C-alpha cells in the first residue's frame, strides 16, 4: 500500500484534487466558521473530485480527508476560532514535515531488534489479542446474514465455541454502538461479549472498538470525569460502568463456578480503553467482582487504546503490571486525547506565530535541506499547551513492530512517549486498523 503522503506529493491528480479541496475547505473554515454545516460542505467539495480517481488514490484521499476533518475541529480548542495569519495548509504541512525530521525519525531510530517480552508471554498475548481483532467479524457476519443467523450462532462460528460457552452476548444485527440509560445518563456502549474458553481455561471479556475512524475521533474528544484517584475519559468510563453493571451477576457466577480459570479482559481501540478502565474498577473500584477474583490469573490486553486515565498517585505495580497496552508503531488513536488534540492546535499556532512569511514557509516545505525544519521541530518539541489535561496509558506500554529479520518485537516504552502529542506518521491510520494488529501477531 502506498504511503498517504507519497500519494499526495507524487501523484499530480491526487495532489491537485487534495489541494483544491483543502484550500476551499480552509476558506470555509476561516471565513464561514459560524455555519453549522461546514463538515457537510467539506464532504461535497471532496466528493467533487473523488469519483474521478483510481481506487488506490481514493483510499489515500479518504485517509487524508479523515485527518483534515480532525484538524477542522481545531476551532473548539483554539483561540475562540481566530483565523490563521498564514495559510492553514502551509502551517499543517510545516508541522507534518518538521515531525518527519524530528519525532518520527527519532521513533524509528529507537526501534529495538530484540523483544522485551519472553516467548511464553508473547504466545499468551498473541492468543487473546486474536479475540480483539476477530470480534469485528461477528458484527459483519451478523449484519450480512440479514437476520438469517443469530449473533449467538455467528459468535460460536467465529470463535469455535458452543452456545453454552456464551456468558453474555452484547451483539445484535446493528453495527453501531448501542444506547443505554445508566444513572439517568444516556451512554453509548460498544459491542462486546463474555465467553468461556475451555481450551485456555479462561473467562474472556472482549470489547469491540468503533467501526469508523471519524466515529473514533468523536469518541475520543470527550471530557474527563473523576475516577478512582484521578480522572478518566468520561465516555469510556460510562461505557465501562454500563458493561460492569450489565454483566456483573453472570460474570460473578462464572468466576465462582470456574475458580481455576483465568479472567481476561481485552479490546481494540475504544474497546481497549474501556477494558483498561474495567480492569482498574474491578481491582480497586467499587465493583463487587473483586470479591471473587481470588488468586487466579487476571490480566488486561488492550490493542491500540487511547490514553484513558490520569492521576497524581502511582498505580500499584500489582495492578499496572497486569495491564498490557500494545501500540502498533504510528497508531494515531494511542496518541489521541483532548489534551493531545489541544497540543496539535497549539503547535499549529506556534508555527503560525513564527516570524517567517508564507513564501519562506513554502520554500522550507519544498527545500531538500532540512536545517530549518529541524529548528522548527526543536521549538515544537519544547512547547506544551496547559489548557487541557493529558491523559495517560496506565499499565505496561509496548510498541509493536517488525525488526530487520521480520520478527515481531514488543519494545517496552514509557507512556510519555505516546500520550503527549499527536504525531502524523504516514501510516497513522493504517497502523490502527484491527487487521494491521492481526497481521503483526499472525506472522512469524
């Protein structure tokens, strides 16, 4: 698959279409921001070019459109919607290229060839991670059957279990999240299930992420609320509380019935974030499930979750060491929160406030000498917005990549390496997809 940025810069038709659509969108963004239908207008501008492109170019442009739609929400976090002095696309391009020569280059240069996880543990993670990627098939196959197959039947087929192994199935023939009232609040609950895995002697709670990248962005741009000793993403926290309330009785009975079974929570994307909060809530929140956990193996595996929690107090190692946060290289969701989104707008403003002219900026963008870009990168590395909290990844955080021998490497990193800014890797969207994680784990 061609890298998104390469497609834009190397294919004239795509470049012209993208620049035309974005400049027109920028005009609307900066001049007509009081209109409520800006996103609708952006869609129509993009669609004008879309059908004329090849399939490959269409895929690249769709990914770009998602990114620009993210950036179009800058106004909610930025100087009361004041316009930019320089062309917005120029600021955006300078930010992207300065990251390429700075934080992106450092990220790839720091990649280890040796995994920090032993083979036995890697096998454990690989097995339960497959739940988090295969869960998407349940929705697709149920919807495709047009009511001819029940969600229970599909779940059994996908995971090789029997109906008696299903403790709870939160699926129906709708691909969307479902709404439920919890403590007088309307809460959007991701699809999930709880099953018995007799082969691995485990009780598994698996929570699905959202189906759309743009829906994911909406999910991520939520406020924080008090949770345990700190703050948590409000949407994920409320979804977690709904799941815990909905399944508490059936999970408790299963834990009592199978005292020797492991208890595994897992999920991808939003599902991973909800799983992390559920794990923490059971460990030292108000959940009565903690009473029946005992000394069994109890762990959480989250693929590509967003930062979900912040506290001044350190999470006990007995809890943090059992939360596995696995991040595939440039996965943007793992770097996305209200705080990092505000940081993105702050960095764009930092570039806009720099003394060079727009023409100088264009020269810097197209210059093969990266000296000036590296200087911009250093300035942005030291800038930090202070208007919004930066949520973090509780637990053990690992970056996932292939080494020079094409072996899977899980490299231990600090949460601070991924939770303090949005980095625009060329593969930032592709790396988040469930099939990208599945491919990493299934290949040798």
